[in-house]
């Protein structure tokens, strides 16, 4: 929806100014605008949030995704984990900066799982996914709030 709105806004502004685009320039404009829309992240802590993921373990055998939002001064996260059932467990880690201190917590699962957490005084939150152990095959760390 945001991509469509950005493209429509761009096309409308070009129509008003009378700029005509060739097909090659139009394709370049569309790819640039979609990149801009998908990578733009607000800088204020209260505006962070929304949907995030899929964040994979380093061996791509497990991933997590979810949604983070702030309501009434409390940060909420609803997350989902996916891993092949049987075999080794996957782990999701969360690191939050809450009331001036960093806190870490995790959850292990096998198969599919959904979880949630919330807290007050959170200004930053990061997550990463591991597979086959708490600290094994860990993927990149991502900021989710």
C-alpha cells in the first residue's frame, strides 16, 4: 500500500509539472521510489515499530518474524518462530534497553511457535535467531524498535 501511494504521489507530481518520462526512466524511478519507501525508518523511538522479519539463523534453518508497537506508554511485541519439527531447537533472543539498562531474554522452540512480551520504559529493542543451541548458528541482529 505504501509503495502504491508513493508511486501515485510521484506520478501525480510529475503530471502537474508536465514532465514526461521514457519507459526506462520510469522503471528507474519506480525502483528508486520502492527502495526509498521500504528502507526509510523514522528516527524517533516512539515511531519505530511495525512488522519485522523474516530474520533467519545463520544456516537458514530457523527464522522469526513479528510486529512491535507502542500503546499507552508500553512497548508490545508479538513474534512467531518457524523451525523444522524434530531435530534441534531454534532460539530467539531479544535485547531491550529498558529504564537505562540492557536486558536480554530468549525463548527456545521446535516446530512453530507464537509468543509475546511487553514492557514500560523501553527505548530500543533488538532481536536475532539461533539454531541448534543458544549461541550456535546465530543470524544477524536487527533493531525492531
